[in-house]
C-alpha cells in the first residue's frame, strides 16, 4: 500500500530539500513524490542529497496547484506547525499514519508539506480533511522539511507494518469535494445567503463542518441533489409519471 501514499511538497525553494525528502521517503518505503509549483529545479544538489533515492526524484510529478496534486485522493492530511484561527480536525503523527493506512486500500491518499519558511496557506490547508502537527519541544520546535517528512513517513511505515483495520466507507475524492463546495457556494450566492461583497468566513466554516462530518460518496451525491433542487426552485419541480 505504501506506493499509493503521495508525499506532496508545496512551493519548495531549496533543491537540496527535495533530494533530502526523496531520501527520507525511500528509507521508509514511499516513492510517490509530488512537487507543487516548486520554486527551484531538481538539480545536482538534489541528486547528491537524495543519495540512493535518485529514482524517487526521476519519477517525481510536478504540477501547478495543490488541487491538481490531490484531485484523485480520498484522504488528504496537511502538515501544520501552528494553530489556526479556525481549528481543523487534528492528528498527531501516529494517528496520521494509522488513518492513512486504514484508507489507502480504497484510493490514493496524500500528506502535504508546505514552504520551508511559511508552511501551507489557510486556503491550501482547507483542501485537507485533517491537519497533522509534530509535537516537538515547544522551546525549540525547529524541524527542517526533510526531518518533518521523515517523522511522518516513519509513522506511515510503522502503521503499514501493523495490522490496521481497513475503512470500508467509500469517501469522495478531493476533486468531487471541491466540486461540491463550488456548487454549495454558487447556491448560497443564488439564494442570497452569502453576500458576495462581504462573504466572510461562511465557506471556510462550512468546509470545517463537512470535514468533521466526512460525508461518504453516496451522501455527497444526495447533498448535491439537494443543491440542484434548491437552485431549480419550488416552481420548477420535477414531476413523475
């Protein structure tokens, strides 16, 4: 199952970090590296620090957006080193490894790491169902990118070596979730619930609500049907023969 776990790096600025991450992944049996809008190229320094993991670098996927990177994933966990204004469902590294391994049999899963100096934006973290935080020493919590990836990948490997009960529910992938959120926002705009000039945090709070509830794919289809009926309005009901 480990090859179906994506390690996603967003906006990486140092080529050596990409190589070090590849090495950290391969030592734990992971191989699917995805680079989102990297600010540097994979170069000789990357290969030097990758050591024996040059194959991970050569097979890395490069995409423009995080949405593209996780579109086919049914579970996305974003790394966050600090608390946010709106707290998201949180996991520690061990819980993260177990959850990823419990669902990876159903679809690809991903763990996402942000920029070296600023991490992931709030908008990027909202694409994740859960956040993971490494409980480092609060007096000196400085972890470089490769260290953070190594820590999470270790827990993923330990979970893979343990008999984890698989999740049987069919959760929608990220692309379907994003389609639902776009549909929901359009509907709320149509009925005047969201004021376009002052949208506030309505959609952010609704995303958090749905992440807590985690609707299955069939349930999401029902919710989309409700939105479609709402947009159609009471005067345009479908009739049955």
